[in-house]
């Protein structure tokens, strides 16, 4: 019987959608249907479990799932004995302190002796301890934002994406205590066969991530400008230079990082580059 790697993914929501998108970009086909709690990939030795996100770290620790994709905030809060294999770069959010929008805020020391409501008592407790602040932490699940208005707490600590939920509840964000994104967790006792499958998956993820972070560009330049243009380009190694049918001109091909894109394009134009073509990369093997 072929060994399969069992992966746990949140059963619904943005993290679930982003996780499945990554899996499909890795060339892995899965038909999870509607409401299904288990599914199998048709072209890769992988089985899927669709679970509540806060259950995933424990399932991975206990070996019910071999690996799992979950928000770093959940992994940090549950603090299970698992390996953090890779940060995945999507489903980003932050865990923040918030107070009544009409109150003044001078710093985290304002919470000394106060009460805070949160669904993340461990992360909040660790943060306050590092800051030397003693506060009473009320652990509640769901609807954390209403705690100040009903007199349960002076402030809250909760997940923030856009901040619109805080505003609608008369709150303002005053302190970011933890930045989160999706992470890939793994059981610490994977068999060699399952580790080999995980290595193949990570190889594919790396190729997808590298492609998203880079752009392939082609440009035309007078031959006397080619060396100056090459010096501007921070390509992986050396750019490809090909002669054009028009005498005295060459075509230069290379890959540049997304973060540097616009500044480099401006520099290339100033150096005499013309006909700059930018092409997205589907996969990039390094």
C-alpha cells in the first residue's frame, strides 16, 4: 500500500481558501466537494482532513495529521510539540490591543492593573510579561469586541485584518503584539517515507513562492548600453543577451524581484532600455 501524507486544513474561511489555492498551484489535484471532512489527492500521495483551525496543532502533535496549515497565531497559542516547517506568506493578520476610541493611550503600561478580554491568553500573557505589565486576562471565545461595552474588560486583544470590526464596535487599535501568517506544521516523528513526500511538497511550495516573488523581464537596448543595463539588473546570475535582427541592438532577458521592480524599471529606462516586457512566472526552480 502506498504511503500517503495526511494534511490538516481549516474547513472553511480565508485560510482554507488560500491553503487550497497553494495546493493547487503546486499541481496537486483534490476534489474536496461541499462539506466533506476528508478527501484524497488524485495525482499526489496526500490525504486531506478539513478541521477547525484551533484543533489542527493538536492533531499534528498527536499524529492524526502528519502536517497542517494553520495561522501562526493559533500555532503559537496552542504551543504544541510540532515542527514549524515553513512560513507560507498568506492569510496575514495581526493580534492587537484595542481600547475605547474615546480614551487616550500612552503606552502598554496603561493596562497595568486593568482587565483585558481575549481568545489568546498565552500570547497576550507572554507579551505583557515581557513588558512588565500585570493585567487581569479574561479568556473568552468569540465576540471579544463587545467586552468593553458590557463592562467585562477595559480593553481587548484580538485578531485584526482591516480594523473595520473594531471601529464598528467603538474601539481603536493601539498596540500590535503579534504578526501572523499561515505556517506549515509537521509532526516530529514522521517516517522516512512520509518525510520524503513532505520534502517533495516543500520543493513545490518553494517553486510557487519564488515565482510569485519574481518577474521575468525582456527589453531591447542599443549594444553600447547593454553593459550599463546589465549592471543595473540584479538577476539570479547573469542575464541572457541575444542579438536582434536590427543591427546594433540586443535583447536582454532576466528575472528581478517584485520588491525591487519599479525602481529597477525606472533605472532601465533612464539607461536607454526600450520595449520592456514584463511576464509573470508560474513556477521557478532554483
